[in-house]
């Protein structure tokens, strides 16, 4: 799955920028007010530029997986993932368990039968059909009230997929 | 599998003087809070010679004349100035445009020449001084 990657969108430069993988050159950065506690939601994209590949069985997992679930006024930090074009509503985030993976949703037809769809990632392309689109996914990070100054770089987003020849 | 980097930065709005020594050191050593020196016209020696930490015994008449709340208000002004220029170490001000800040800074810090700038270091020292002396003045007021 060499080509498939995660991107953020830089509004200043109008460019998609690839999130770094291992060297912290361009991490997904989430900045929070620890005094009051803060929830931050960011939009990312799955994308590849291969002209002869398509990708199936796509999953995305935050690690470590034991991030404590909780709202800003509750205990612990949390990281939640949801997929889809529309930004998730508060009720969607509340229903989502922190640290859970985005699962493989299969083909477009198979995804249509899933519920909720926002927990799944659809295949990118199919045999004979390359798809170089940008597929949105959403990351919500919560830091609770009373958290002291600190920076965490130990959390990763693990992307898995099967790379197929188109 | 590809592992993508995530960086979560937690900042506090708490005043620096409420942090423990360990937290202050972590704040100052954290690359996300690095302050870059903006004023290249002044040498390190010149900047350091402008700032002297006043002891309780060196309280100037200007300090005595100021209400504790007024000093605290000026300290808050320092904080807002530094925050708004979080990457800049030196804030220059015009004594005619900011006579209040000019009076406070020069009352707090002894200098052979009038001081018309505020550094983050000065702000911290002012906070420490206010905490040491100002609270006592506030009780007496």
C-alpha cells in the first residue's frame, strides 16, 4: 500500500499536505487549551496518486488503543475517528467510543448496508477503475480541563489496506 | 501498514507564576513555546543590563504609590502583549502612547537609561515581584 496516505488540507496554500509517517515532519497536530479543556475536530483525507492501483480492506486504527474515553469535562484524553463527507454531529461523536478503529466497509454497495456508515472506510477504486479522489475522515481529540502543559507524540494512526493492480 | 504521526499539544492559559518550577522549565524548554529574540539591535549584555530584579528592600516610591490592583492590571497587560506576540521575545512600546506601561516598567526595574521595552523575562520577574511584594501592599491597602 505504498501509495495510499493521509492528507490534511492547508487553506493558506490551497494544497493537500501528506501527514508524516515516523519523522514528525508534518504530524497531525491538535492544539488544546488545558486550563478549560478543549475538544478539537479536524478533517483529513485518504488519497493515493497511483494510476494503476486500487485499494481494498482499508482500516485506520489509533494506537495505543487504550485511550480513555471521556468528554472534556470528564476524565482522560480521547481520540475518536469517523468517516464521511459531512462533518459528524455532536451526537455522532458522543456515540463513538474513543480509540475505536475505522473498519473496512468494502465496496460502495457493501458500505450502503453498513450502519453506521461513518464507522467504515470504502474501497478506493475497483478492478479496472482507479480512484484518485480525496476521501474525508474526521479526527476528534479531547483534552480535559485542568491538564498541564504537555506535548504527546506517542499516538499514531495506523493505516492498513490491500493494494491491488487495477 | 503505515503509521502516521499525531501530535497533541496542551497549552494552559494559567499565569506562569502559578506553575511549579518543573512545569516552568518544561514550558521554557518545550520547542512549541520557543521565543525567538526579535530585537537584534540590542546585544545580550545591553538587554541584561536593563533588567535588575528588585528586592523587597528596594521598593521605589512609585511602587508604594501604586495600588496593588493597578500593578496586577499592568502585569496582565504584559501577559496579553507577550501572548499576542508569542514568538517574539521583545516588545517595544512608546512611552507617550503607553505612559502607564512606561511608568510601571521603569518603576519595577532599575536601569541607567529609560526602559521602553518588555521582554518575557522581565514579565516573569515582574510577576514574581508583584507576588512577593504586591500582595502585601494589597493587604495593607
